[in-house]
C-alpha cells in the first residue's frame, strides 16, 4: 500500500474513527479506509445494502481482493465480477 497524503477530518470524525478502530482491532487509518471503501461501493451501487456490500468484499477477498478500478467501472451490481465463495465462508453470509 502506498501512502497518498493527509486527509483532513473533523475532530468528531477522528474520535469516531478512534473508537471504532479500537473496538474492531484496526488502526485508525485502516478503519477510515474501510469506511471509505464501504461508502464508495454504496454510492456506486445504491441497490446494494450494507450486508450485500460486506458479502461482496468477503467474496472478493477470497478471490484475491477487490479491484476498486473494476468496481468503479461497473454501472450496476449485476456487472460486478463474479467472485467464488467457499462453502465454509458463505455460511451465515447468505
């Protein structure tokens, strides 16, 4: 991963990031990136709910990671690349 600079956020947002990152065992930067990834996919694919976006991210990770360039290029959820899910990982995700 390459550092791309500083993003300025409000004190309140930083505090929310700090709390969430600690609760979810992530760094503050990792938590912010997670929220940005979810938000980007939610804006690009408003037909997907949070659960479906999380399932997409899990499936993509199993297949080697989500290519955000591909996700951005897709115009609908049906155009997202098919990503296989193992039986064990899909338990509870359906």
